[in-house]
């Protein structure tokens, strides 16, 4: 006789208690959510964000199959507008976070979340919401790769980065749209200004790519970013900063995963000798949305670039 047969009452009691505790915990988490953002687009429920991320993963899986027997799309103008549009968006986010935090007197060492409707606090919350949205827009990086049949650039690092950033930042905006959360977003948005500037320039074609000697330093810049993030978060834990501790530990683990992945990419790309060079290498394994030499062939068969 098993436990279910011999003691059905106690088993049901345990299950019932566990369910009740889960429901109570769920209600409690929603009770402490940031009331300022609850009616903002995408913030009332996690399902729209999860649905978008699911559709993204489905496209990663099905997109290459759909493109298999099709010609790659020529998207030079689209990429130029997209990449420089991302430059402007990230520049806007960086400026709003910098000005809002400066005017609010934020500390770069330890800053708790102020859930008030102070104009600077709302400005910071709005900038962080735009940062979250920008991570959803960045799904287009992958879409463009697949439509251009650059499937080798849709690596695990690429998909892991894009999918987790958009999905996890929903949690950040829902509960901590301010405080310590501003630092990582401000730093990352600045780096994305530099990165998308590079991608936008490469989209003009091979004539300018030979002058862009600094692509390897983008990966190094990102690695520095992750180490700074870990150091900043560890300092917050050391000083017992009044910010959710579980978020601190989760951020450290998340940054460590990126360090390993980016180091692996950097070594394979810049340290190990290559037997052949059949095309341009992705700048950082996930976002080099430029145009390489293989795309200078036009429909009329001419070999000259645009």
C-alpha cells in the first residue's frame, strides 16, 4: 500500500496547503508590483511578452525551413534605417536614464526604488520601460539574419541573449522600475549606441567595412560590461543595499553565463586560426546586422556594390 492509498487525507491536505501557499505567494507578488507601470503597454500581464518570445523561438526554428528554397532578401536600406534607428532609441534611453538619475540624486553605489510619482522617478521608470521594449525590437536582428539566410549567425549565444533579455526585463519593469535597475540599463544602452553605430556603418557595404577596424573591441567592451555589472552588484550585496537580494544573485549568475559565452566566442573568432574565410564574422555572435561582400550581388547579376 502506498501513501496515496494509506493516507489519502494527509496527502490531499499537503497538496491543498501547497496550492494555497502558491496562490497566496502569487497574490503577494502582485500586491508589491510597481503601481505606476501596471497600465502601461505589455505590463498588465506577462502573457503578451511570453507570447512574443514564443513566436520568436518558433521563427528561429521554422524560419530557416521556410527560407530553405528561397533566395535571400536584399535588405541594405532596411538595415541602414533599422540600425541607426536603434542608435537613436538607445541614445534616447541613455539620456533619459542619465538625466533622470542625475536630477533625482541617484547613487551609483546603492539606490533603492522610489515608487512615488516624482517627475524624475517616473522619467526613470519610463526610460526603463523603453529599454524593455527595445529588447523586443531587437528580435528583428534574428529575423533579418534568417531572411538573409545568414543562419550561421543565429547561434545559441544570439538566441539566448535576445530571448532572455526581453523576457526577464519584464520582471524588472513590473517590480523594480527604478533604483539599482537603472545602472545596468544605462550602461547597456550606451554600449548599444556604439554597437548599432558599427552595424549601421557596415550596412553601407564593403567600401566602408575596410575602415571599421574596431569590431573586435566591441566584444571586449561587452565583456568589460559584464564584469562591471558583477562588481557593481557584488558591492550592493556587500553594503546590504535595500534592493531585492534574489535579483542581485540572479543578475550575477546571468552575467557570468554571458562572460563564458562571450569568451568562448572571442577565443574562437579572434584567437584560433581560421582555415578558411568565406564571409564576414559576426561581431559578437548575436547582432552584427550589417551587409557583407556576399550580398553585393544584385538581381541583375552585377558584381559591383550599391
